[in-house]
C-alpha cells in the first residue's frame, strides 16, 4: 500500500509544481532574428511563442483530474501575454484572426 501511495504523491507534487512554475516564472522567446513585419516572420514568431508556452507550462496530458485544463489555460495565458508584450500587429492578427464576416463588413 505505501509503495503505491508515495510515488503517486511524488507525481502529484511534481505536477502541481509545474503549474505553480507557470504562475511565478518568466517565459523567454527569442525572436530577434525574425522580421515580425512580414507575414512569414509573424508566423514564425507566433510558432515560437506557442512552442515556448507549451514547454513553459509543462506536459499537456496527465492522469490527474483537471490537470490538462490547467496546462491549457497556462499555455493560452502565456501565449496571450507574449503576443501582447511583443506588440507586433501581424503577430496579433495571426493570433486572434477576425472572422470572415468582420472582414467583409469593412
């Protein structure tokens, strides 16, 4: 019985530490070599941001209830923060594309 409980508690502690890390840490994304004023560069920057958020927040899948939801929320929040801080219009547009209806109205 104790052999099963202790490893399970260790996994739980590590999993929760990963989520806590996202609340306290700093995510770094290198985009200095990318021209965010071109569509290709903006796409590359957004891919790097999303990849960094995935690595920063931890693995997406776990057997713990609610863990995947927390990781998804962390990834979404960190991606949004990075896009906002970058303040590059093309990256922002790719991150939150307008619907075809909104574009047609203009």
